[in-house]
């Protein structure tokens, strides 16, 4: 009896977990991704703020396939999915499947605001993190020789939109980069000349956290020198300004957007399927598509309702769904069925700065040094590859003791084109 062919489209957290569980389990596994590496996205902001080398948070996918029997990897761009013919269309040819796991993740959602999409930075890819790091360092280079006070101020003003974990962590890391490192590299620039403005549309930061931890995070950022604008929205941008919904205009050459995501463009290739908010694919209780039980959607692309609301687009949801789908496929091949998927919320956490973080898990709340240490250990644990863990740990240790960021490299003076 021939083995069933399982195709995993997208090797983010959900795709990787599904592939790991399916490998060595009597299936022919094919992984398809536009990149030849798995990216640990939660640490992208540290690449952008010169804390980590980009290679430290990525792991080559072929390094996995050579250890897995009956597993292969295809570097390709998906251009369509034929649900009737059971094949994935790519720029490298057609890939037939018996089971398909779609785990292509998400893309930044600019909510139709074209001016923001054209001028804002976001963090979904490695090259975007490098672009943002280059830009930040170039702003200081230009400011160091700019005689006009107003232009100098605009160069040193950084606007961050989105008060979720990414926005909070990026704001804290950027402030520490300026205070501890760039102030030494550029002695002509005073720390007080730089501004970091964090804009959040809601009434508090870190909306998924308990109220006291939200307040603590906000107060900590304020004490670090970050300006926090709650119940404010950014509605437009140019290369040198950021426009607020009340009509105010902030002179700034740097806008970082972390205010929302939507399903990856692969979702648009699924014709005749129900979609939820942000373009996500509505799935059945077993995470399959209605009418196509052999096709599963996991992670940010899946719209799975629990207690009447869709699950959040975060890594823990993707990993649990990836593991469940792998078990469901194997169980189906053995003539068994699994109970419906249920997400177990293990909590959430965010780091704010040196020795400071917030965490909520299993009814317990932590903040300060203990939460920060838990954040470090958890992220090290989930990184793939011993070398990556070692490199990241060494960088963090060096930065902790010496207040230094070693990756202050300007590798390009022109921003790469951003594909949306």
C-alpha cells in the first residue's frame, strides 16, 4: 500500500509543528515555502534594533528534511490551489497531495491606507528587519550632520503604531539602543533629542493582559522616556510626516506599523470557501475546510471560533493547531477520529526592557525581573537549533553585562522594495 502524500504549505510555527509530527509516521511529506528557512518571528524586532544577527533567528529547512525519512522540501512560490484536482500550483510546477495543510501565516494589514503602506516599516520578513535596522542607523548618521534643528528633530523621531507585544517590545528595545549605545556612538546627539512615540487606538497597551500588568507596562515605558498616546490613530503618512486622526501632524522620517495583520495572500487562491475577518478561512471543528475534509488550515490563516470569537493570530495557536492536524491525519489513516480542536491558552508575555517584562499564565501574574527571565528562557527553548540558541544567549548575555549591541551594521543605504 502506497503512502499518502501530505503537503504542508508554509513553514511557520503551525506548518513546522505539523511537519515534525508527521515526519517518520508512514506518510510522504512535502514541505513548500517561499523561503528556505523557518523564521522565529517573535525576535525580528531584535534584529531591527541591532541586538541579534538575522541568521540567529532562522533555521534552514533542508537541515530538517535530511534528518526525516520520506520528507522533502520545495522552495517555491504558491500561485494557486486546485481543490478539485488536489494539487498545489507553484512556480516550480504542480504538487499533488492526498492531504494538504495550509499554514502560510499572515501579512501586515494596513486597512486600505495606501500612504501608510507606502511609507511604513513592518516586521514579517528577515529583509524587513534588516531594512529597519539600516534605516534607524542612517537616521542617526544624517542627524549627526544636520544643522537645521527642525529637520534634525524629525530624523530623531520614531513613531510606532500598535500597542500589542510587538509594538511594546520594539519601543523598549529601540529606547535602550538609543540610550545605551547610539548615544555613545553619536556624542553630538543628546539622548533627549530623540523621541519614541507609541500610538495605540485602544485605551491601554497589551490588551490581552490583565489590567494591572497593562498599567505596569505603560508606566515602565513612560519611565524609560517613551511617549505613549492612547486612544489615538494614525491615518496617513508621507516620507517625512505622520498624520493623526485629530488632524495633528508629527514630523518624523520613521513610521513602524504593528497595528494589525490579515491572512496571507494564499487564502485568496481558495475559491468558494467561507472567509472571516481579516480574510481568514473559516474552518470546521477539526480545522478542515467545509466540503474538503482532506484540506486543513492552521495558524493565522484559520478562522476558528471558540466561545463565539475567533482565536487570536499568535504563535501558540498555530503550534497547537499544527500538532492537532498532524494527529488528525494520522488518526484518519488508522480509521479513527479525534474530538474537535480546543485551544489551551497557556498565557501571554511581553518584554519591556532590561530586566523587565510582564507575563500572565494559568491564573498567575508576573512582572519585572522574574517575568523577564521567564521570557528569555521560553524564547530560547522555542528557537530551533543548538547554534541559534547559543548565539542568542551569548548576545543577550553580552548586552546585559556591557549595555552593548554588536550588530550596528548599515548593510544598505537604500530601502528594499516592500511587496504587500
